[in-house]
C-alpha cells in the first residue's frame, strides 16, 4: 500500500478503536473520496478495516 493509504488507514483505525460508530463515517469518506483514485489500495484497505473491526464492538455497516 502507498504511504498515503497506510497513514489514512492508521488514522481512521485509531478513531475506530476509540469510537466504533466512527466506522460509518470512515467508510463514507473512503467510498466517496478515495475509491476512484486508489481502487486497488481501497479494496485492500476496506478488507483490512472490516477484518479488524469484526473483532471489536464496531457497529455493522448497512
């Protein structure tokens, strides 16, 4: 992954750990602003975030 994507992941993952409901905002931001520009990285990032948050108390995304 590019360093920009890694930094984005780390920033949002830390927020998700502290505030599980932030996951909804995170997915919205990623889908709206990054999917077209970083499609491969986006898919990897989304998979990582979904895997990480499945083991936490994060709310499911509709």
